[in-house]
C-alpha cells in the first residue's frame, strides 16, 4: 500500500512540475512582434486592427497558415461592459480571426 501511495505522490509532483513548465514555456518561447499592422476579421464579419509592434505567441503552422495567440489587457470596467461568457465551440473554444495585411496596413 505504501508503494502505491508513493507512486501517486511522485506522479502528482511530476504532473505539477510539467504543468507549470508547460505554461511558462508557452509564454516565454517563440515570441514574435508584428512588423506592420494586420487587419483581422471575425467569423461574424467584425473587423479590427492589431497594431505594428504587438507581441505574438506562436501556436502552430500548417496548410500555408500560421496561428498566433495575442493577449489583450482590459480594465475591470471594460470587462464588465465589453466581455461576455461564451460556450466552448466545436474547436476547443478557440475561434481564430482571419488576418490580412492588405489595404495599405
């Protein structure tokens, strides 16, 4: 019985260390910056701009496209008026924005 408990404790420690390292590694590895502004469009058709110099965190690259994460900081008052909860979509809750550097951006 002691052996099983020992294995469970060691497994929990390894899981905790791995989880922490994974989060730290994601935030600090393969960070890039935009050289010029990029226009983005949501599936609903709303358009916006990510300005030049914005920090991008690499996610994946396949089929002639590359995906990045962009972190946005909002004040609590903005969150209460501009952000609402959403149910997880079929692709894990992440709905990518279509990006383009056209139109002189």
